[in-house]
C-alpha cells in the first residue's frame, strides 16, 4: 500500500468532526471473544497518536472497554467508538464484543460501519460464529479484510492461518483471500521461538522493522527476495484476477512487469467493492513503543482501500406511515436529515446518550428533530413519532466526550438528552419525518424471571427496566398475565448477568431471580357434573343460590363456552349471567393446580332461587362452587404449551441436535437442506423443556447453530410430569 501516513503531515491523533464524507472511514472490528479486537484498537489509537500509552485489557486501561462490568469481566460487553485521525482521514473504529450473547452490539456496529476488519487469533483459529458473520457481510457486499493477531504465541503460524482463512472465507475463490505482508522474524530465543519483529511487503518488496518500537523501512537483501517470490506472484495474480482492467492479465501473462502503483490502485478498488480480502498481521505495541506491529500498514489499508460513506448504499427509507421515499444523493451533507440511533446508553450525570450514524444531511446541536421508531413493541419498545430537541453533540473517545459543532452525512456522533429515542430509531427533520428500514435483531430466547428485592426496589423497578430495555433492543420485557411474573428475555447467561448488574449499579435496583414459570392450562378429560349450593342465613338478608351444571371437554382452541338450558325459571333470568360470571372467574383461577381452565363447555341445567335472599353475588359463588365440585369428580388434564422450534445447524451437528430434541420430549417433524453445509431441523417441543435451550444449543453446536420458536398449541402433559407439577403447586 502507499505510504498515506505522510500524505498529510501532522494529521494524526484523535478525530473530531469531519468536513466531507470522502474523508471518513467507518470500520467495525469483528471476531470471537479473546481474538484481540480491543487490544488492536488500542494499538491503532497509539500509532495514530490518539493515546500516548497503550492500555491493557487485563488492567482495565483500554479506551474502548471503559465500563466497570468490562473491567471486572475483562471482555467487551458493548459497542464502543474510538475515532482517530490518520493521513487527513477520520477513522471511526467500532469495537464490538466477541461473545455471542452481545450479538446485538455487533449488529449495531455492522449497521454503523461501511467495512469490517475480521480479527482472527493465530493461536485459536476461526470459530463458527465468526464464519456466520462473514457470510452475512458477504450477502450485503460489505468490504472485509482479515487481521491475524497473537503471533507471539508459541504455536502461532501465520502461513497456516492465512491458508485457513482462505479456505474458510474464500469459498469458491480462495485466491481472493491473500496476505499483503509476510512476518519478519528476529533471532530465536532460548526457547527456540523466533519473535515477529517486522513485516515484508509483498508488492513493494520493502522490509518494515518494528523492533525499535517504531516502524523503519529498509530494502531486503538479495538473499531474502526468493523467499517471498511465490507469495508475491500469487498476490499479484489474485489482484489482477479482480482488476477492472481486462488487459492487465494478458499483459502480466505476456511477461510485462506491472507497475506497483497500478497493482496498489487495483488492490484498493477490489477491496473497496468487496471482491478481494487482504490478510494482514498485527501485534500490540511493547511498553514504551510508539507503534504496534502492522498498525501503520493496517491504517494505510483502511484509508486507501476501504470505501467512503459515499460508496455505501443506504438502507431504504419510508415515511413513518410506510410510504416509500426516495432520497437522492443519500450521503449528501446538504440533503434531508436521516440519521439512526445505533446505540443508547445512560450516564448517571449526563442522562441518556445516543450514538448516531448520520446517513444524509447534517445534524446540529440544539435543533428539534423528529424521532420515529416502529417494529419492536413486542419487546417492550413503544412505537412512537415525536419531536425532540437534541442537546449537545460530541465525539466519544471511550468514556470521554469532545464537543462537536456538527455531524455530517457519513459520520458518527453522540447526542445528549434524546429522552424518547431508543436504539434503532430514526432521526429526521421535524417537517419531513422519515423512517429507516430496521436492521435484523436476534430474538432473545432465554427467560429471566425477576422480582424486586425490597419495597424500595419495587418502586424503582419499572423505570429501571424501561431504561434497560431502551438501551438494548435484543432484550424483551414481558409482564406475563398468566404467571404474574416479570420476565426479561435475554440472549444468554452472560447477557442476563450484565442486565442484572446494570440494574443494580446503574439504576440502583436490586432484584432476585426466581424460577421461570410456563403458562400451563387445565381442561376436563371427560364429562362431569357439579352442584353449587350457597345458602347462608344470619339475620337480615341471607344468601341463597343453587345451580347444577354439566361440564364436557371441547377440541383445543375452543376456549370456554357457556350454555343456558334452564327450563321453567328454576334460575331467574337475571341471575343466569351471574352463574356464567362465577364459573368463568373460577375457570380463570383453575380447578386442580391453579392454572386457567380452557376448552370446555359448561351447561347450566337447573337450580333454585329465593325471592328475597338470592342475589348476583350468591349465584356467582354458587357457579364457582359447582365448577369446583364437577372438577373434584373428574379427571383433569394439565395442558402444557408446545412450541414449533426451527434449528439452523451445521450438518456435522444435525445428529446430536435431533437426539437432544428427542430427549426434551420433542417430535422432529422434518429436516431440509439450507445450503452452505447447514440443515434446518423442525420440531415440536414442550416449552417447559426449552427454557435453557439458548444456552444448551450453543454448547451443543459450538456456537454455530441458531434457533427460533413460536407457540403452536397447548396439549396434555404426560401423567408423571403433570403429577410433579401438581405436587409443586400443593407445596406452594
């Protein structure tokens, strides 16, 4: 790559506001937990001059991991923006968590970025979840490059890792995934390990030595050139194969020595359009160093090869009521305002802070904007269309904020005091409200039932939960009307742990985790009859009501049907609704284990009334008593909800997944090939058996499978399971 670091002398350090979209690069870092993304961001910030000393994850001193939870867990749990300046370009580095529970933060980073750096550990290799994200980026044509880290590990092999990356990420075209540099190793130590001290540029045939703590360029010796010849020729052929100049291959095969500048220009164009994926190596800076190994080369690739926001096709836009809307020159700072909240956080001193990507127009402080948000009401996020006055704009640098005068199309900024805006919402002009197409969010499928620890916590719980859910669209808040539980649906155990910790530390709410209850139902297995007698006399008006009913089961989904077959006025007409109200109230409470009764026909056959002592309340009570008596003489089925479960899993794990589903009393109803070496398994499984399936499936498939579920129906529980439930109900 060209030495763009020297294109604009002194143009390095922390970045503030950009003046034109062409000078912005939005880059998201992707990779499994522990691959070194946060450490790489720190090294890039040091090389760019944005920090004077590189912090360490272990010490809690990095720029992007600034949350107390991240310090304790020593891993990223949220999206973080670190803008740096290099060669006159503003680079927005978006550091994302690698753990699967925080995939919502990753998706926010992908939405805000125009290109991705896939960070791969030379000691750990490529995991299944990273491959899945690569495929998602490929599907939308996002440009990608690969950075190999942990080269200092004893068994690290850069050449083998590039081969694995080509095989894993290259698909049908492994020559589209090739290294731009080869590691330059120093002398062997006492342990026989030769540390990586620099890089050899394959195109320029230059040596870049980092052993002094700062990159120094030199010419290779004649004895070193043959070692890189094979890799260099393969790289040149890979670049030419993706060149838009169709004559280049013929010239190369004809023996012409292609100019390095031509190759670099073609390489950058191929990278920018997502056709070629270079592999680079990087390592953190040693104590006292000014640059981490490979960081200059990486910054050159980002500024020279990654696309500008002008080259990105913006998500589709409609009016809030769904009518299509065309926006010309979508990344025009002078165009209509279209921005999106990609992350929401709360600061105890500042209040709510929204990280915003501007896709069109220019955002300025203290202006009134329209906030549109739709489509997540089922997760506790209300639909809204409101006008709000934004507060100050700032450029984040970890937890620090620098005041900005504006934020143009293509750039990112933090907005203060947007009290109604939530993650995924659209900001637009108040006189021209717009709505962006939402990005795909995973469905949270791990239930966490909670209750306030004390009365003081109870008073703060609803507000704390509302704020928590506003920050995280991958979390769903449920107030279950059947079980009367407050349930936070999360993506996994780590996600749940962070939610509880934030409730406690950020919002001052202590909660207790309680067993999650599944919404069971009851029904009659056969026909039964009952008599309800409510007769009391104690001075003044008494209570008198007698009714006789018959109960019979109905097909699933029928609900409760009430039929009046009283003849001769045995129950006066005005009290028949009272009987129905009484039996329905009792049905809602249950007749065996305390779960709602469904799918029965209740027929009122006969009864008796008193001219003075009968009343609405008396016949309600008699109706409830009659239903309880009918249940006492009948066999009652406990009904459990059954879910339709679809599991998308790699072919290698289909057998274990199907076996596991069978062990959960599931019925596999079909399988089908889904392409890419994956199979879709469809099954029907009782919901009581899949409460922790989100965690168990991840373990079973090594993080490569995903599943969805939807309610199918209620059906009778096996006798032995139902008996356990009744015993537990009796104990409570």
